[in-house]
């Protein structure tokens, strides 16, 4: 087997692996972009606020907020995403609570 055939054979078998690694690297880097992190933060904050409101009926607002911040951080870690600073998470949680309160107010006003 000549050197050119050997190189060709190696590249033939390594090409799918290289494509897979490139795809994984691209996906990994996209997840770390600020826009992607912002969307994840918004989704996680909404999910956690709904969960805490449902399960934390006996907690006061400060305890609910602390629990929500902690759970958003856990979600970021579990999904392998960079965890935003606590102040940013706090703002996202407040926005999610405000949004839920607005929806509840509209439902009450419309009689639903």
C-alpha cells in the first residue's frame, strides 16, 4: 500500500469522526453565546417561578425567591451552561413573577 493510499484510507475513516467533533464543538460554542444564555435564563426563570409558586405555598416571598434563584442555578449547571450572576437571575425571576401576576390580573378582569 502506497503512502497516498494509506493517507486516503485514514482520512476516509477519520472524516466522520471529525464531522462529529466539529458538530459537537459548534453546538457547545453556540450554547455559550449571550443570546442563547439569555433565552435559557428566561425559560428557566419562568419554569422555576411556576414550580415554586405551586409547591411553596407555605413559604414567604423571600424564601420563594431564594429557592427560585437556587433552582435556576441548578438548571444551568445540569444543562452544562455557564451560570449567570445571581443578580441577573434575580432580575429574570422578578420579571417572570411580574409576567405571571399580569396574566392573573388579566384573567380576573376578564372573569375567567
